[in-house]
C-alpha cells in the first residue's frame, strides 16, 4: 500500500492517532490495519481531476475488528513520472 503514496505524503488515519508522514510510518499503519481485518464500504464519493492533480472525497464505513466506524475521507493525488500517487490522505470518524 505504501507504494501508492508519494515519499513525502501525509496520512491522517481514521482509526489511529499518530500522523504518518514518512514511508515507514505509512507502511506500519497499513500493517496494523490489516491485522484488524478491515472491510470498507464507500457510501458517497465525489471525484475531480485536472492535469497533474486529482482528488476524491466522500463518506465511507470502515469495519475493523467487527466494529463499524462511519467516516469522511479525502485523497489528493499527484501525477508524477507516469503514475498517480497519493500526496495526502485524511480520514476522520464522523461526530456522534
């Protein structure tokens, strides 16, 4: 998963506190998330792209360890060297 992110990407995760802003931290985040056997369902999504920039924002539900967490999510992508890479990823649990 970390290979989908730019080397200077920032990940503000849904289900953990630390900001991941280095490739090793992003790898660690996903390694830990996989242990929770996540199931993700997109509820709503809006996409935009222009030249070398794209984004996708929406609402999703993450089921990890058998518990649902409704959240909002934003991905910002940059097109570089022939591929789209994630520059920023932010997901926050919806307020109650």
